[in-house]
C-alpha cells in the first residue's frame, strides 16, 4: 500500500476507534459559534505550529463554555482564523509571519475544484511588480495565456504590460479587488527599460470556468548529438497525472538524452503528483525515500509510535496500477523563478540526494511546508460534514525534508546558473532562443550561451503573481485530509 494512503487509513482507523472515547460531557457549541468552534478545534488538532500558539494550547480552555466565551470575541470566522495563525517574530524582517500560506474559504466546493486546476479564470497568467520608483503603484506583465480561455481570443500575449484596471491605477491596496472581479478592462502600458507609461490600449476580459492542463509545452529539441526533452509544467494537479505519464511516454519514445523541466511559473500542488513526477524523471530509485513528512508534535508522536514508515514518501514505479514511464536520468535541468514554489521545490529538493539537479534562473519562493483540507466534521474529513455551512480550512500541517533530512530553504532554492527573467527580453516559451531555456541548452551541449544582461532595463521589484493571489495555486498539499485524530490525542 502506498505510504500516503496507508497513513490516511491509519488515521481513519484511529479516529473510528476513538469515537467511543470522547468526553461524553463535552458541551456542543451553540449554532452561532459552529464555524468558529470548528476552526479552533481543527487548528488545535492539525496546525503545524499548534504548540507555538498560546490560544491553541491543549489546556488553554477548561471546558467548552470557556472556549465559547473566547470564540464570541471574533466577529467573523476569517478574523478568528487569522488570529490563530503563527505570529510574526522579531527575527523576521518587517514582522513577517512564520506562516505565510494558510488560508480559509467559505465554500469548499470551489476549493475542491481549484485543487484540481478548475477555476474561474480569464486565462491571463501574470506577475505584478512595483513600478520603478514607487512603493505602492504596481505594473503587471503577462507570463502566458491559457488555451481555450477568454484571453486566448483577445489581443493580449506574453510580455504585454498593464498598469490599470477599468482606468484605475493598480496599487498594493486595490489590486485584489480590481483583478478579482469576474470581468474588467486592462489598461496596457509600454516599458522603455526605465519608465512604465500607459499606451492607451485596452483589453476587456471575462472569467469563465476553466480547466487548466498543467502540461503547457512538451517537445523535443535536437541540438547536435543531443535530443533534449523540454517540459513546461505549470501545476501539480493530480487529475492530470495520466496525461503527465503520457507526456513522459512520448519523450521516452523519442529517445531523449536530456531533460529540461520548466517550473518557472509552477506554484505547486499535490505531494503525490510531485512524487510521481520525480519517479518519472528517474526510475532507478524505486522504494527509496523521496521525502519525509513531519507533522505537529501530537500527530507525529502517533505515527512514530504506531507506524513510523507512514512518515516516509518513497519513489514509485506505478500509479493506480499503471506503470510509470521513467527516463532513468542521472541529471536534470530545472528552470526556476520567483514564481516556483512548494511542490515544485519539493521535486527539486527530493531529487538532489540522488541525481544532479542544475537550476537555471532565479531563486524560488521557499515553501517547505504543506497543507490539508480540514472540514467541519467529527473527523475533520469530508465524511459527515456540517450541513449548515460550507467553510473549510487549508492550514499548514506538515513540513517536508528530503532523504538527507534537508528542508531548510525558507529563503528559497538558489539557482545553479542565475539569469533573471527580464521584461524587455522574455522570448517565446519553448523556443530554443528563449533566454532561460537557451542557457540550459548551452550547458547541456557545451556551447556558449548569450547571457541576457540588464543593460538599461531596471529590475522591477516583484510583488506577487496570479498563482500566489489564489492560495490554491501556490500550495503543497496531501490529496486527502487525514480522517482525523480527534481531540483524543491531547
């Protein structure tokens, strides 16, 4: 049985066996506190930093009534959730919180779709940066356009810049409201390397329900004696694993000698998919440890006592009974930027103890922690969810290290060969002359790549991107939430 599935089964069995052991005197929360009660108990059970948050301590409240009194102090579930997350500490600059990635939603059906790559989307994947000389005004540039989207039918493409929405300048305080609307008009701009100037052009966009196939480009580039596979992969969505396996079958059939894996805009996703991808890249390490999972003290203690093996995530040769198409590579080139996060970083870090990983581009985000979806149910799973609301949480509950026990990369994984992605010279994705891909190819073939220099272009300070704006697309998560350890682990 696969380690992760075995782990989930163990948690389910434990939850089931403990149902009769719950405190029969526990007083249910009143109707108006049901959501807040679920938030506190779910975080108390699973939150990675539960032991570091005083208000989540197991002995913080003597009984349900005392907890109810505390919960009444928060006007919205969102406020309670945010106030229970691990707080900023002095060693972080500008009061940066330890937890940058947990979030809560008021409709889990939308969350479940987004975890599989389905969302309301106009098809523009973009990055936002500060305008030159400003600490508040933003400029966006288009990274790529999703096929079959509304944007794919409009006059907008990779490299286009925009500074406003509906005639309003984008700022650090209004970008979410403006770009979160179902429809809007982008005000385009030009950049001369020093200044961003509106150019009077506009593009009207509308969001539709869109399925994003994360396999954006899969091709073979022949250069001398090298047949170089190039795979641009933009999200770890488990329901596309069969297509990912088929993409590797195609690369394998064409006899590639080298592989460039482009994760520059991949914000992450499923841990299971990350393990499968690493197994497709290699193949010679079946059953060896790819990664180790560490939960909070309460959950981890249970695993260590009952089944320590469930904390190990190992390379596989099959997925759902189907053989994996493995390339048996001993070296891989990975393209990264400041948009490369979570499960993407897991693949890189998990492969390092086994093969040579050459990273080309920029330093990654630095997300070494993962989440699960926590529902309001007796076991915090999808089973028997509270029918009175649709809130769910996606809190950080686990940390992942590689087989060598390394996982401390909160400052990001630094590139082996550094090359910034410059707005003035983005190139065409998948084209051998595209600056980051060109460097990877030249390193493979031993030729000299033309490095792209800043020249007169000012490096724009990154602010956020479209995947980071949508927490679901900047995550590393288990496919299913454990079936609950209940409060008996206190």
